[in-house]
């Protein structure tokens, strides 16, 4: 297997790990929340505590995979455009600490619902309401991280389009996915009532763009074209 194809397959593996572990945190935890009923939310979390914890762990594993994905993509694209490859890594590395710190919010919610020994000054209803508040903070943190989930796809899409060893259509699809993330996060903060509608619309280009890239990297890899888009060097005799 040639080097470019090997690097593409490595990147595809880490992208797949993200696709598997990411939904645990992004879907499982929010599915237990009823924003208008703190008591019902508390019951769902406590009744499915292991699943709730798995959602947190899944998000943690997803962020670890994101680190390795960014490094793999940097190796794959550094000879296409070093500056944009470094920009890709920088945007990923900004989003990851946000996501890691954001995991404290669902853990805080679980702490409020489970540990009663040092929370005796708060009533059950107060603890349930505070738990729901931390889950709201978790949602806000996710939306902040989502800004960078969109931004990193722009240099990724550009590098894919210019690479010569990956289909240009994949670069276009990544651009569309990045725009989708950007629109959703902007709608959430500026027009919260329309955020769900926007998310329903943009989730299609997001899924198509990223899953297409995952599938291509894993199945097809990349063509070996060592000289594509590499800057000529000056030979000194």
C-alpha cells in the first residue's frame, strides 16, 4: 500500500471512530431531557444512568479520536498546502478543550441527582432544577464547539479539492457541511426559536459531506501522486 493511501486509510479510521462514538454524547444525553419537566428528566437519567454515563464517555472518546484525525490529516495534506493544513489542526485543537470542559456539565447534573450527602441544604426539586440548568449549559457548550466543527471543514474541504488525490466533489460536500454547522450554531444563538428547523435542514449536507469522506477514505483511500500541488524547491548547486 502506498504512503498516501495508507495515510488516507488512517485518517478514515479515526474519522470512523468519531462517527461511532460522537452520537453517544450528541444523541443519547439530549434524548433524556425534557426541558419543561425537571422531575421527569431526573427520572429518565437515574433510570438509565449507565446509558447517560456512556454518552459522556462516548463524547470523551470522540474528542480523543478528533485529535488523532487532525494529526493524520495534517500528514496527508501538508504537501498540498502547509498553511491550510496547520489551520485545520488549529481549529480542531480549539474545539477540543471546549468539548472536554463541557463534559463537566452533564457530570454536574448527575452529581446533583445522585449525591445527597453534602447537598442536604437543597430540596429535591431544587437539585432537579439545577441539574436541568447544567444540562442547558451543556447544550450551550456544544453549540459553541459546533462553531469550530463547521470552521475546520473549510480548510479540510479546500485541501481535498486541491489535493489531486481525492475527488473534488468531496471537497465541495465538506464546504456544504461546514456551512451547515455554521448556520445551525448561528441560528441557535441569534434565532433560537428557529434553531430546530435550521438543524433539520442542514443536517442533510452535514451527514452527506462527512460520511462521504469517511467512506471514501476507508474504502478507496487516495491515489498516490507524490508531486501534486507540491511547491517546487530551489536547488543550490
